[in-house]
């Protein structure tokens, strides 16, 4: 299946990054010279997406400004010697259609995805959470392949220590194994209380959703906190046999907390061929000294 559309939920206010997010959306905080949002868009484009739908907040005008085409910015980035980054920026609005829709109230991930319905249309679509950066686009491409073959929804899964499961949506899987190792999802629990998780398989921030997921989201009852959980729609789809999970070991960096963002920045900068060697040399010189 050709995956054409990606949805990036970016309406959260980033309270864990205050005071920085008082002025700068966390999605625009840079990994060296590239905002996290751009890295996630790059991943979607590498997986074949031609239309990116960003679900934002009207208070985050900087995201609108970043996504607006700017020949002057592209030229200045190119003149600084960063031709690859300039090419990626130039795609926005030219090779890649970008649509911004708004989530007027913070009502959870399921509601954010539902806000994109009018822009997505009737086909399968990817959802990429910008709090997570993947090492490459192979995971998203694999999810799309399984969704195309099954006609259903696919979610990316990762094994974590049981002590960490209360921070995630946790799944149980059936025994049947597909061509790419996918298995049917038989149960989903949102952030189970410590000690109650049915497995250590958690949903990470990459999905390929069938269009029927929008109708399921419409029927989800809000949680006591008012949020619409995407996991509830996934559970409804799983009961119909239409949701599949893929366990992955792809490199994944969680930038949703200041420490996670810092760790991602260090690791990803060290991998760059242009600045990585100099960064490693500097970091080595900063090795802890006895006191």
C-alpha cells in the first residue's frame, strides 16, 4: 500500500519544558540545527507520504510560521553549507503538501487524531507522535506494508520493563504470526496501574490507521479527565480483528521530557558525519575528572 498521508499531533503545550515552551513550541526545539518536527516530517516523507497534516493549537503560531514556505530561509540555509537541510525545507509546500488543523481544547490523542479527519480523507494514514524520533523510516514503511496487506490498522510495539508499563498503552497479542512478524492485537489497556499490566508490550508513537478508525473514535466515551483515548478506538478495532501489532527494535528516542530530549540530541548529533567527530572529541575532553 502506498502511504500518502501522515498526521502529526502537535497541539500539546509542553508543560514539562517550561519556561522554554512559554515562547517556543516543544516540537520546534532543535536537535542541533533541526527542529524535532522537521525530523518527524522527514521520516514521513521517507516512508512515501506526500501530505502532512499537523494538528496544532491556535496559540502555537510559531508552528504555522515554520511550516509556511520561505524561499529566503531555504536560500540562507543553503548558503551556510547545509544543502541537505535546505532541500528538506524546500519540499514543504512544493513536493509535500502541508495542512494545519487545530485542536481547540487539549482532549487527548484520540481527539487530536479525530481533528484531522477532514484533511485526511478516506485512505489509510500514518500517525507520528513528535515526542518520539525513530532511527529511520523503515518501521513506518513496514507498518504501511502490513496495513496494505491486511486492510486493517497497525501499531508499533516495544518490549519494556514491567515497571515502565504504567506510562503507556499496553497490548496483548494473538498467536497467529504474519509475513512481517505482525500479530493480531487482542487487548489494549491505557496506562495500567503498576503491577496490573497484561504484558510488557507497549504502543510506541507510530501507527498506520485504517479510515474506519475515525468512526470508532466518534463512538469513544471520554475518560473521567475529559480525554478521548486512541487506545479505546484501537480496542474496538481489535475486537473486530482489524488491529495488528509489530514488535520493533528500531532505534527510538523519546524527546517528551527535558532529559530525554537531551539524550536524543547527544546521540543524534554524535551520529552526524558533519559534526559528529568534532562533537565526540569535545565530549571526550569533558570526561569526568577526579575532585
